[in-house]
C-alpha cells in the first residue's frame, strides 16, 4: 500500500466535500421544487374542495327541484285522472241522455213534417176545388146572363 500524502488526502477530502456540497445544493433545489409542488398541490386541493362544495350545493338545489317536479307530477296525474273521469261521465251523459233526447225531438219533428205535408196536401186540394167551383160558377153566371138576354 502506498502512502498517500497529506495534500492528496486533503484534495480527496476537498473533492468529497465539493461533491457533498453539490449534492446538498441539488437536494436543496429538489426540496425547493417539492415545496413549490406541495404549495401548488395544496392550492389545487383547496380549489377542488371549493368545487366539491359548489357541486354539493348544486346537487342539493337539484334535489329540491326534483322533489318539486315530483309533487307537480303527482298533482298533474291526479288532475288527469279527474279529467278522464269527467270526460267519461260526459260521454255517458251524451250517449244516454243527449242522444236519446235528440232522437225523441227528431221523431217529433218527423211527425210534424208528415202532418205539415198532409195539411199542405189538403190545402192544395181545397184550393183546386175552390178553383174548379169558381170556373163552374163563372160558366153558370155566363149561362144565366145569356138566358136573360135571349
């Protein structure tokens, strides 16, 4: 083994210390980057928390709106059922009462129409008889006038 001189030992120690300093400097840079990254991460986590809080608030409002829509839908379904029942009753009334009454009125009008036709026919016959009697009367008047002159 060769003996190493004190200067060489010091140079080796100095070289090792310089390497250590470089490593410590790099380590400090890495720690600074880590701190910066950690600060950025904390900022992003805080932003994420804020977004989650807003999301929870929006979901709560959405749940309230869905509840109101459900209530409105139930009310609407009840109204539709009531309306359907009313329409069914109206159809039954129309079929059972109104249509029957219209048929009765129509039959009455048909009877009145037949009577009117019969009365019109009788009136026309009477007018024809009156016209024939007028013609005979005129002829007799003419014959009487001719006899008086003769």
